C-alpha cells in the first residue's frame, strides 16, 4: 500500500506541474505561470523556499498543539468533522487530477461529488477496506499542496526535523502511541494504514470454531483483542513530498529512485522490527530517501 501510494503521488504531482503560457499585454508577450491546483490552493506567486520551510514548521507545531488541546477536551465531534473536511478536500484534489487527464467536464466539482461520500463512509461509517483504499488517494492530495513550497535542500531539512520529532514522540514521550490509541479507540478513525491480524493462538481458536460450526455444534460467542499493524500518515506523505520535489527539480526517473529507497528502508524496518512494539518509521524512511537522492544525482 505504501508503494502504490507513492506511485499515485508521483502521478498526481506530475499532473499539477505549473504551465507557463504567453499572453499579450499592451502589445507585449508576457510569460504567465498558471498553477492547475483546484479549490484556490495555488501557492503564492512570489515564493521563497526558506520562508516556506519556516512557515510549514510553525504550522506543524500549531496543528500539533491544537490536536493535543482537542484531545484533552475530548472534542470528538469537532475532530471528526475536521478530519472529514480535510479528507474530502484532498480526495478531491487527487481525483481532480485524474478527471482532468480524462478531460471530463467540471473535474473539480465531480471530484468532490465522489470525494465527499467517500469521506463520510471513511469517517462516520468506518470500514477497514474503505479506510485503507481511501488512504491511497488521500496522501497524494496532501503532498501536492506542499511540493511547490519546497526545494531539495529545504525538504532534506524538513525530513531531518520530522525524523527527530518522530524519535521523540515514539521512543521518549510515547505521544504517538497515545494519539494512535485515542484515534482508534475514541474517534474510530486513524490517519494512516492499519491492518488487523490474529496471533497463532487466536487463529487456532477461530479454526476450531469454524470446525465446530461445520459439525453443527453450537459455539459460545467470545470477544478477543486483536493486533494491528499500523503505519502513520506522516510516514506516507513525507516520502511523496520528497519524491515530488525531486520530480520537479530533476525528473521522473530520479523521483522513482527516491521512492524505491523509501520503500526498501520501510521494508527493512518491517523485517527487523519486533511484533507488539512501536517504532518511529521516519528516521528509517528518511535514510532511504537521502540515499535515494544521492543515487538520483549520480544517475
């Protein structure tokens, strides 16, 4: 799912690359840059990448404090509505790129017509399959908003800062675990991929129950706690942002190399990690991204 989302992300970022058009003003030809992002989300015309990085970091801190405050206040309905609004918008951004490519009429409106029901199903109905499928198109929509604000050096600094935060939040403060538990148990939503799975003992119990049912025997209904394999949304979106910046700066092949680096580093983390433990994924993914950037420059 991680790799598929990265590939979708590259396609979406590529579809929103600004177009430079020449128009005549007072008898002179002037180059005008048009950004195709829908819903008035175009980046500022006079854009300083360093200032953008500072703005992103400040916005991230403000959003984090806001989330902590809402969590303390148990503002469940407000958080769900906020989540619903953002999910609707970013799904709309992703689908708009597809519908524009297909030359469908009113692509941005059509994208919201589909995106809003998907967001309702995801946030308020809650279904594991719908949740994970919508995650595939949520993060490309988020990433494409941030890609124009960054260059290679600023995105590298952002990755390092996020990795440091991830280490603190998972291994030192336990903030990430608390947030994940609150989202899943209290809100019934989660920003990221999650896959429920049974351990060996539980699988044996389920198999035994199925055998009894086939034999026509009655079984006693029981509840059991199941394990979840989870990957946070930030661990998915920051690699897309990085690959998107590389795509706009160097090209498609180098961007794909960066995606492969992130995917392999995540695969190694999954392979060597222990079940039942939380790990900060961003430091490992960042290492893969940085290695991918180096390889991308070499080729």
